[in-house]
C-alpha cells in the first residue's frame, strides 16, 4: 500500500522545537520528502532524504528516518511564527516516479 | 529550482461548464503531474502528463472528466469538464526537472469554486 499518515495538528511556542511525525506503509519507498504549504500557496519543498540515510540536517531542519519502522520525522529548531503552515510528508519509489503525499500536519506557532 | 507558472490562479465557474488550467515550466522537464487538493485535504494525484501521448490517470480519474494535454516538454493543460460543486478544489501542476535534480516542484495552484 501507499498510505502515508501524519497527525493532524501540532501547536508549539515560539522558540521551542517542533517535531512532526510521519508513518508510511511501503518499505520499498526510496525517496522521502517534507513539503510546506502556507495559506493560499502551492507546496514548497523543504528537504528530502534517501532511504539509505538515517538523518539529514539542513540549518534549522533535521530529518530522521527509521526505515525498519517506516517512520519519518521533521524537527524544526527554534520555531518561528513564520513556520506556521501545513507540513506534508511524501514518498516515492524512485526517481521519475509519482510522489504520494501524507495527510498533512498543521503547525501552529504561538508567539 | 524551477519556476512553474500556473494560470488562472483562481476562478469561479458555473455548474456544467469547463475550465482549462495552463502550466508552464521554465526549464527542461522530465516529468509533469497534476494533483488535486480538496478543501482541508491532502494532495491526490490525478494523472501523469505524458509528452505526445495520452496522460496516465490514477484510479478514480478519467480522461473524459479531466482531459490533459502536453504538446511539448515544458507546457501542459488540465481541463475540468462538466463541472459540479464537488469539483471545487485547488488544482496543482507539478514537475520534476533537470534543474531540480528530479525533485518534485509545484506551481502556485488554481483555486476553483463551482457554483
């Protein structure tokens, strides 16, 4: 199957860390992505990780992959009000293949 | 990254009419896709737009309802035919390009409301 599940909502205080979790069912997924969608906008690719990696860090963003448990997480350090958005986890089997999206997590940052 | 221009950005249409959405990519494209995002929902893939041949549709989507063209590498259109209020959604064009190292990038979407 190709289900990708996320919790619907997360609320954090400005300056704290946010952790958004994602579970996918297809262990053959090769590429895993995190996208951000602000109100009224398209999707912005934040970061991605290959299935042969456990972790990837990019400035305030840290992606952790547990392939055995098919679990992916996105940690945002020092969360800012501008980080308020919907975050989508996504997966694809390989290059040039369709990308399947998760249900999305709405992140609310409280000043 | 790639710039993906999509138009119109929004439209309000009457039941029974059709709307064609255009998508233009500014760099060499390997794959193009059309997604739908219903209100408060995630993205659902409608079809893969194939250059010079019929699009590849996902389960639940058919060519008669969502005809797609891709006359060249960087341009595609999606038509939403015989619209009903259930077609009210955001429609998103997306592409993988050489410039994006095959990662999927999105246009800004078309917000469609059907009365």
